[in-house]
């Protein structure tokens, strides 16, 4: 029996495990390793922040996958011996015929002085719950949301969070007492997209009276302020930040990564420099054709990559040639508040430039996002 080992039970890992097990049944052993007991559906963190989702609704015990005969091991991946087809975890060693790495990124608040003491990490499940608690007693003052550094995953998510904060305070009749500011190192929202997309996000921020500060370099966080270079000090009563993130330590200690620290892969097959070893999702270093910039990181892409890798492993294990290719396509919905969302399609391998659209806010896109959340748990758990 062939063995596929999947490192990471996040978006990419869950999709790959399900696709492989469904197609291969008892002829393949599929094992998912994750340090966390749970799978967290981060697309819904913005709704969790404003109290429109309960933590339990967007969390699943990874052990539920065992009902589908997928093995689940809760442990820390410590070392990869790729020539020896072996992975060391804190529960022991595991061998494999095929390896799928979907370990995502790790947050490094400690690299921004004052972050851990004075700000909450807007991308972290537990800090999002704390943010929700802070919001319930927040009646006036300034909220500053800052992106510490590039790259950061899901480029629309910080804007989605701002639009939902706007909704939260309007619904409580407090909006006129709360100043909202977003601070980004980018020159524009969603800079990989056409200038039209950036302008339309700026227009929405403007209409909702949300201040945006671009090309900002965050130096440190203080008790009630964000300090940028050139000594700019932005006062804040609540600081929400996206912490710097990069690949987990265990990957950076291998020769899988390029000089950006992310895993180098074949753009179409997601295979690494080691045969039968694939990497998908946020941990990968996918460069766009022509312009050479790194591709945006999002669950939609991890999902599509997982399907391609799973199908090719199925072919290989049956003695067939791999014939499925990742096309750099995805779609997402960005909530804009009050039951509306903006639908976005992305084709980032398109030459000479990536193709990214962002439609106007509609109720349909909002309900499509709600439906996708339901589909996610029903389909994969
Ligand atoms: C607030 C927010 C909103 C978002 N909204 C959207 C959206 O609307 N649409 C969209 O497409 N994307 C969205 N994303 C992005 C999306 O969540 C990620 O791109 C996606 O989760 C990446 O999948 P992955 O499998 O690469 O990594 P992950 O889903 O992060 O999974 C990685 C897993 O690896 C585990 N792990 C890491 N290191 C180790 C180790 N050493 N040992 C054991 N286990 C380890 C982690 O515990 C984790 O479970 C959002 C993200 C955030 C934070």
C-alpha cells in the first residue's frame, strides 16, 4: 500500500487528504500531521471579530477526518529528511511514498518591537476572539489596523476587516465617535491588480470614512500609538496588526526554500526539487510570469493546488503519467459590510500581467461567501 504524508491540516492539507482518500480508498494510506488539534476556517475570522460567527462554528476537530479513514496525527513536524523519505515529528519518525507540504506560514510578532505587548494579531484565531471582546466595550476612540510587512496572506482580508468594523460601529450608533485607520506598506490596496481595483477599494474606504496610510514602514508599537519611520506617530486606543509572516522554521532549515525563504516549486505541478515531494499553499514561492513578483497567498489557491497535486499522485500511484496542471486561477469574496460582498476573480499566470477583477458589492456575493463556508465543512469534514 502506498503512503501519502500530508504536513499541515489547514486549507491545502484538508483538501488534498480528502481528494486522495476518496479516490484511492484502502489502496493508499493518507496521514495528516498538524500541531493543532483543530482546523480553523480563517476566511470567517473577520465575521468572528465582529461577533457574527461563534468560534465553534468555524472550527473542526481534525480527528473527525478519521471517520473517512484518514489518519490524523497531532504533533509538531521537527525535521525533514527528504533524500531518506522520512519526516521527524515529536511523536516519532514517519516515512512516505509521496509527501505534500502544506504548512502555511508562521507569525513573528517578536520582530516588531511592542507588537506582542500592545497590539492584537488580526490574523490569529485567539487574538481575533480577544478583539471581539475588546470591541464589545469600545465606545469611542481610534482603531489602527496595520500591516507590518510584505508579503502577507489574503491581501483583501485587512480591508474586509475595516469594512466590517465600520458596519459594527454604525449598527451601534457609535461610528461618529470611532476613527478607523488602516496602515499598509503597499503603495495601494491590492497592488498586483490593475490601478482601477486599487482606486475602487480606496473609494470605498473614503465613502466609509476610513483613513488609509500607504507606503508605511512600521518601526514599533507603543502603548497607545503606532510608530512609523520618519518619526510619524499615530495615536491609537486599539491596535490590530498583521504580524510579519514567513514559512515555518522546519522548512527554512531545508534546501527546499528560495532566498525569500518560501518553498520553490514547479509552477504547474507544485513539485519541489525532490521527486514525489510537493508543496502547496502559503508556504510556496510562486513567481508570476513576466513581472516576476510573488503570487498572492490565499486559501483559494491552496485549494486549487491541493486538487492538482492529489490528482497527479493518484495517477502516479496507478503507474500513469501526471497530467494535471495548476493554472494560477482562483476567486474570492470580500465582505464589505451590511450583507454585501465584492466578488473577485484572479488569473495570476496570465501574461503579460495577472488578471484580477473586483466587482461592485452585491448581496449575491455575500450569500455566495456564506454558502462557501457551509460547503467547506460539509464537504471536507
Ligand atoms: C483573516 C483571514 C481571512 C482570510 N480570508 C480568506 C478568504 O476569504 N479567501 C481565501 O482564499 N483565503 C483567505 N485567507 C487566507 C487563507 O486562510 C490561507 O491562504 C490558507 O489557509 C493557506 O492554506 P495552507 O494550507 O497553505 O496553510 P494553513 O491553512 O495555514 O495550514 C497550515 C497548517 O500547518 C500547521 N503547521 C505549521 N507548522 C507546523 C509544524 N511545524 N508542525 C505541525 N503543524 C504545523 C498549522 O498548524 C496549520 O494548521 C484568509 C486568511 C486570514 C488570516
